[in-house]
């Protein structure tokens, strides 16, 4: 509906032009330019949103680890790896059904799973492995190793996202 | 065929001692090399009605799922009968035939009689699946039939006839799997239903193949189509149910495309957990909290994704203790050009993908797989695999480059020391059958102690695979409706078989606990464990027969 209204507004503006006009009116150009800003910023907004969500899982995992809740920490690590829980998976599925692929080229090359924004396939596998290793760890040394493996990779992924956002 | 097994009836006495289980190791059966042989007896046995699923060219995904089936003793005469769910046959954009579900009574002489009309279970909705249970606690198995449309719960009157329950549980739309189990521990059986795509009959009738596949146009989906939410219905007694999906923690939050479902105690805490196979999305693993609620733990359990962290196209599933650690492992079937996946249960809801270690990848990569089982088919003491296969695209027959076909051979894999060997090509004429097979139900149809297989086929009659394998060992059947698991110890060997509700693909197998025992001469100890934790321990149980445990 919104799209139809926009088309009508533009059409009305063009129809109102004097017959001799050979250029698009500046007001239309300006409006479209502003819209372009909005369209392009949506991509950054999505990246920022997913980064914030993952940062939340990282923070939660760290807090739970410090409290000795290994199960809880491992769960948060797995949710980081999966870019959210099944509720988020449902949203991602809806976006895909609507034709939205954040990393379309990366998906084509097999780097990203469909709809994933930050976590690559390779990283996901390693992060899930770290989560499992944490749950299966026999002692503190193994637990710390699993945590370090996860935290290093998680921070690198978030750092990459922050860099992209900063560059934008 | 002979009447049911001679039964030994034993009381169920509480005892404090259970099975002591040692460290896990994949165990070898007793046979050096398994020999398996199956023969299709459907036609001579009189099981001849076809089960329909849309048009031959399958322009809509609704026409690709096929239908389930169940083996059950509906009339309490000791042998297993057969219930086949039926879909509709379409021609062009009209309904040509509303297929009627069929109940075949086992006559005990190798034949089955169609008693559908007499029993009153001939629902003619577009059927998907069936679950078997006892919702009214009268000891007679009831039937939950899922449809594309209104679902039907048939209450068994106990006299060989059924009545549909008014206002029974159901999902309005394309519901798929159905299981009946005591989810909330209140002693009666509740209902859980899976659902696949949200679509209308008009969309099905008007569908055209739109998706490009191997240079051909095929049906669209499931990507691009909206999923339909699964449902959980609490049994309130008196034939009344209420939708308790959300408050039980079973909301299908991802609106994933769900098919197969099983209830099995995955963490050995004596309540039934849930595993849901989702097509093209992570599978759900629900931990029963023991208070009528569930917690979804799939994404961090290791059982929702494969070893690479990928969601697969879950269709059907099986559960069974492959490594003799007392915990049920899982087998999930998937799409063409992807492997079926075995998840080894490490306890506490930690699973690891051991598909490659168990050599399951090669045999399962090319077929499109549906119903499956982990059962000891050669009685050598370990669990073998059977998989029902068939593609969803009839156009596969026109695309030789795809390396597949619409009708496919089923798979039979023998467990040889924790590694599966594909014996399909040498397992007799029953494994030469070429159909688009989807549903699978398992049970000892001829009462000879080994397990037979009933397979439903798309747009064709079912296949009844009589197990004619030379027995590689002894057997034991335990009927214990109240048990969560049954353990057997013989010398240094031990087995645990679990209560498994549902599983396979939209189908229900015989709920009794079946043991292949290999070269065991005698059982030292048999332990029956109930949901509440009570145990009944027996020394010197007989082999080669059925033991019946009843509550006193």
C-alpha cells in the first residue's frame, strides 16, 4: 500500500510539470536521495542489530561462566553460533521468504548460511564445537580452553562487524 | 502366520535395584556377517488398497508428503493389525477420489481382512499421519489421524469398533505427525501434532510447477512457503482436550516445516521428551521439565544440526540405544544428496553427530529418505537400520543427470560392530521393490519373533516386508504398557530398550519392547522401569517368547 502511495505522489508531481520541463524536479531528486539514505542505512541497522544481539549472548555467556553455570554458558555460546534462538530463526525465515538475503554473495559462495548476517558457516561450526567442548570438559583447564576458543572467535566476529559499521 | 506369541504374564513389582550400566561402546552383534532377507507379501496377504497423494506430476508440495501407517492390535486378539492413512487423488484441478483410510485385521493365517467399514475408521479426509495411544485409559488403542483439514481422534470402544471424538484435538490445515503420550505426568495421554505448510485446497488445486530443478520445472517449496505451527493438546479427561501449546513451552516459534515426531526419554529422567524433525530448518529438541512444561534445547544440544552446524531437511526419525550405554541415540532422515544423521546421546542432552563413524553417509546420500527404524532385524543383539525412500519430484525420472528417480529402493543396513553395512542388494525380493516409499511401521506381524516392516507408498498399495532372515540369535518381546524402559542382562551383555512413541515418518510402530539377543542361552536379569521410577526386577526370564507385565 505504501509503495502504491509513493508511486502516486511521484506520478502526480511529474504530471504537474510544465510541458517544457526536461529535468526531474529537484524536490523529487532530493526526496529520492533521502530515501536512498534510508534504504542504505537499513543494511547497517540490520548489521548493528544482529551485532548487538550477539554481543548480548557473548556477555551472557561470560557472566554465566563467571558464576560457574557451564550449562547456561554453553547454551548462550550455541545461540551466538546460531545467530539467535528459534524465535530469531523464525524471523530470519520470514525475511528469506520475502527474498531478503543479507549476504547474498556470501551465501552463493557457501560462506554464509541463508539469512545469516555475521556468523560464517566455518565460524558456526567452530563455535558450536566450543560449546560442546565446554559441556563435556572434565576440569577447569579444559573448560577454560573451550571458553577461550569461543571468546576469541566471537570477539573477532563482532570486531569485524564493528569495523564494517564504522566504515559505513 | 500364527496367532500371537505365547505370553508369560508377570506382575509388576517395585524393586529398588536397576541395571548398572558401564561405559559406552558401540557393540557388535553375535553374527560375524549378517544375513537379512525380506519378502513383500502385501498382495497375497490382501493388503491391496492404494494410498493416494494428489496428481502423478505433483505440482504442489502437498502432493509429495505421502501418508503414514500404523501397526497395532486394535482388537486385542494378540496379533498386529494394520491401519493405512489415505490421501486424495487429483486429476487436473479437481478432486477425482477421496481416499479412505483402511484398517486391515490380521487373520492369523498370513492374510489380512479389510474391516474398515465394520470398525468405523474409514475417514476420507486428505490424510497425512497416524498416532496410536490410549487417551481414555481403557487399555484399547485409539487412533489419532492427521489430515489436510480437520483431524480425527478415533476412540476404540473395545469391541472392534471406533467412534470419532467430537471436538477432539486437531490443527486446521496441513497437520502431519501425531503422537499420544503422557506429557504432563498426570496419568493420561495428551496429543502433540506437527504441521508443515500453511496452504489452502484452492492453492493445491491451482498449483503449477514453478521451481527450476535440473533443467525441469518442479513443485515449489518448502522455501518460500509459510510454515504452520505445531500443536499440543492437554487431555482433560472425559474426551475433552484443550490447546496448551504456548503454556507448555511447545510453541513452534520458528514456524518451521515439521514432519516426524517422537516422544522418548532422552535424558533418562523417566519422562518423555520430544524430538521433532523439521524440513530445511533446525530440528526441535524439547526437554520435558516434569511439570507439564517443556524447554527447547535443540540448538545447544547438538541434535538440531549436523556436524557442520547445518540445518538439514528432517523428514523422519528413529531412536534406539546403539552404543549400549542405556541412552537412546537418534537417527534422522533427510533429503536427496544429503546424509541421514545419527546423533549419539552422550547424556544430559549432549549429542554428537557420529554419522561418518558409523558409516552411514555413503548409503544414505543419494536417496530421499523418510520413515526409518533402529531395530534388531537379524536378532544378533544390535540395532540395524531400515529406511523408506522415494523422491518428491516425479520429474526426477526425466532428469538422468540428477542420478535419482521418483521411485527408489529402500535401504537395509546391518549393524556390524558399530559400523553399518548396506545389505539392501542382497536382502531378498522385498528390497527390490521400487516405490516412492514414505511411511514405515515395525512389528512382528507373523508372530515368529522377528520384526516385520510395513511400508506405505505414494499412489500405490503398501509393501509388507515379512522378515525371512535366518535368525542370528534368540529374541524376547516384552509387553509393558506402563514401562519407560526395559533392561536385560545376560552374562557380560546388556541391552536397554526404550519406550518410543511415534517416530519414523507420520507412523506408529508396535509399542512393545523387542530384543534380539544373539547367542544368549538364558537371561540373568530383566528390569522393567516405570515412569514414576518404580522398578520390577526378574531373574531367569525365559527367551523366545513374550513377557507381559501388568500393573496390579
